[in-house]
């Protein structure tokens, strides 16, 4: 499999310090794939396979390993994939409620046009992952580690990043609604092009992020409330 990653230089200035290093974007190049029509198995080993239009509702695949795989238009309602590993793979058009990816590892992965609700990613490790398009509601990313992750043109509603570590993470043309950053640690996180930036909890954890001047004005009342300043006309 051939894969190319790109690394750009420093980003421009925003409120606070500029992002020093931009995220490295994974561009997955899959080899010819063999169609797969079976189910999932705990600790299953899947290499060079295409899962297409499969209903994997409630199936058990904890600890499974997916290398050079594509999951396209699959249903993942309450699919158990805790501690699974996805390497050099693409998830396109997947949809599901309550998908369990707790403790999973995603490296060099593209997630395209996903529609997920209540996906469990707490304790997961994401490295060089691109989320492009789609909508993800109530994602649980508590204590997850995200490095070189890009969220692009997607809607994230009530994502929980509590106590997570985010390094070189970019949110590009996204909606980030009611996000929880409680206890999170941010380094080189770029929020400047977020179309809707709404932080429900953890405003004090934005150190290490860069925002635009317009976003600063929008967040000013919340920042004032955070430090106990009353603003009156």
C-alpha cells in the first residue's frame, strides 16, 4: 500500500499564539480489495478487505485488526469494536448509534461522511486521522489521545473531550456545538475556521489553541463569566 502524508509549515496568527505546527494529514491509498461478506469476530484479523453495505448491528469484534480495509455504507448500531485497530483504512458513509470503539487505535485513517450518534471513543488513540463531512453527535472522547487529527466540513454536536489530549488537531469549516473540554490538554489546536464555536464546559482549557479575532469577540462574555467579570452597559 502506498500512502502519503503531508506536513505544512506554521499557521498564521490568531488570538493568542499562532499554531506552530500544522497537523499532518493522512492520505490513504488502498490496494485492490477483496469483497468481504461475513460478520465480525473478536480479535478478528482483516487485511485488504472491503466491507460494503453490510449490517453489522450488535456484532462483536473487540480487539479486531483492520489493515488496508474499507468499510463503505455499513450499519454499525451498537457494534462492539472496543480495542480494535484500524490502520491505513477508510470508513466511508458508515452510520450507527452506540458504536463502541472504546480504547481503539486509529492510525492513518479517513472517516468520510459518517453519521454516528453516541459513538464511544473514550481512551482511544487517534493518529493521522481525517474526519471529512458527515455528522457526529454525542461522541465520547474522554481521555482519548488525538495527534495529527483533522476535522473538516463536519458537524460535531456535544462532543466530550474531557481529560483528552489534543496535539496538532485542526477543525476546518466545522460546526463545534456544545463541546466539553473539561480537563483537556491542548497543543497546537487550530479552531480559526470553525463556523460555529460553542464551548459548553472547559473554556479555561483553550490554552494551546488558536482562535480568530471574531471568535474571541463571540466568546468574550463566556470568558468574562469564567473569571467572574460582570459586563454591563
